[in-house]
C-alpha cells in the first residue's frame, strides 16, 4: 500500500469516526438549549478541551505556521496575544455571562447597555462570525490541498478543497450542534497536542544538526524580535491579536455552557495559560524546519507538508486528520454562535417572533446553520487568505466591543446617559476604523488597536457631553 493511500485511509477513517460521533450526538438534542449551549452542563476539563481545540483550529495552526514561516520570531510574539486574552476573559468576563445565562454577546449588551448598543453588537457579531467561519473553511481547504499529488508545487487549486470542506462542516454542524462539538473536541485536543509535541521532537535533531545551514538560508530578520517590520508593527499587531478575538461570539458561547462559574473559570483561563506557554514555540520550530526543507511553497501548506515529511504515513495521517477535525470544530463553533445570534437576537428579540414550539425553533436553527455555512464557504472561496480573514474580523470587532464589555464587567454603573454614550462610541469607533483601514498608516499601526484607542477617546468625550 502506498504512503499516499495509507494517509488517505487513516484520514478518511478518523474523520468518519468524528463525523459519526458528532451526528450521533443529535439523539441527545431535545431542545434549542441543547443545540445552542449544550444544556449549560459542561465540566471544566471538557471546556478546557473544547476551547483548546477551537483555538488550535485553522487560524492558530495553519495560519500561524504560515506567518511564522514568513516572519519568524516576530510572529511567535504576535501570536501570544491570541492566547493571553483567555486569562482575563475566563476570570472576569465569562462568569458574568454564565451567571446571567446568556446566549450571545449581543444579549450581554442588551442586558448591560440597552437596545441600541445591543443592535450594533448583533450586527458586528454576525459579520465577525461569518468571516471567522470563512477563515476556518480556508484552513480546511489548505490542508486538503496539501494531500493532493503535486501539492508542494501548487498543483491543486485550494478553492475546490474549500468547497469540499465547507460541505462536510455544514452537514456535521447542522446535525449535532454545540453538543457534538464539545464531545468530539476532546479527541481533537489530545491528539493535536501530542501530535505537535511529537513533531517538534522529531524535527529538533535535524535542526540542531543543520544549524549552520539554517543560519545561512534564513535571513537575519527571521530571528529578530521585530522581524525587520519595525516595533510599531510588532506592538500593534500583537495588540490586534490580543484584542481582536476577545469576547468573540464563538468564545462567548463557551462562557455560557459551564456547569457553574468555577468550572467556567478553570476551563477558559486554564487553556489560555497552557497554550501561551507552549504552542507559539512549537510552531516556531516547525516553521523553521519548513523554511529549511520547503523554501518555495505556499506558506499555508507548510504545516501539513512538514507533518507528512517527518512521520510515517500512519502517524502523519492521524495528525492531519485531527487537524482537519479541529478546523472543522472551530468552524462549527463559529457557525453555532452565528445560529444562536439569528435565533435569539434576530428572530426572537428584534422580530419578536414566537416559534410554535421548541421543536420548531430547533428546526429553524438547523436551517439557519445551513444558510450561514453556505455563505461563509463562498466568502472563503473568493478570499482564501486565513490570516487576512482573521485580521479583517479583528478590525471590525475590537473597536466596537472591547471597551463596552470591559467597562460593563468592571463597573456597576447604569444609566440612560451611559447607554447613549456607549452607543455613540460604538458607531464612531467602528466607522473611524473602517476609514483608517484605507490609509497607508494601517500597514504599520494595526487598525484594531487604532479603533480601540479611538473608542476610549470617544467614550471619555461622550460621557462628558451626554447627560
């Protein structure tokens, strides 16, 4: 049996196993709460695993390895921001969501600041979820494309792989909901964490033996802290990753599903600490190995090509299969949160729709999952840049959401004047950020950071003017 056939057999068997396990969970879904928030009865270790598998998905594995392949040490420091925000979120913000038994970020805004901020948060949540799902679809397609013959030479169009991956994700998500994701994420997280550790252990001796060649082939900027891009780029892009996904809809859903506040804090803050201490360093050496042995490939193919080259086809197939499934899980999480937004914020709250029964609500939730999944797949088909998609979502999300959530969780003050000031702040900061993205300054000073700074200034002024 050829290596290629073995890999495909392992991948097919594993993905089928995960798919069937997820779909079978649909038998345990008896209500919309089961479908959207897993019955709010998830223990901390399951929460730790599902958060870990969701984070490791497309952006922080395929995308982060690709950018580390290009920029080196610089991207290790930048990607730290994507893990550190979980510590604050887990200890401070998530308990507030869990205590209020919320479903969405917009629900929190309505709970804390009233209707107008809730409406803006709902629109931002829908856009954020759509582009995050698209990023995961693009990652899924990138992995599938590297498994095709001639992948290292760019012999397969990643967009066709995106369509295949999108179909799998939509069917999986529609059947099992969040309950399916959580239980299958446990397998994903364990295999991926061990798989990346084994990959590091295998490639490290080769890097040590070839250190002289590494220094000759890789530019000095690759090992520089600011990567030749300047300190402004390093600091603001780090802050973009720190702020950009903070309180993201897919993560906010996880804030609501813990068995209680203590389980919620342990699971979310714990995964942030563990991943921040391990994952960026592991990807740095994998990317270094990729630069040494695959110097002219598409950066988004690096991780899969390194795994295929270092391991026997059985282990490589298992790691790639787990990576595919984790990406599928990340897409499903965002898809699930987007469905929750439509059901709870759009239909039930904005349109005041009353479903005839919970079964009818569940049926509409599944229909919406299909519609959103198809839309995100089309976005990824026409824009298959994983990190580009992630950064665009950060630029929309951070300016409008970070300050209100932080202020809302740290302060107990409530008033109509505060709600009005927060509404004005959200509108101006998002609008100013979208305009700023069109300028040349956005190349070196990240728009997400610019937007958060604008939101702070506008809020201070608005609080003085709006009484």
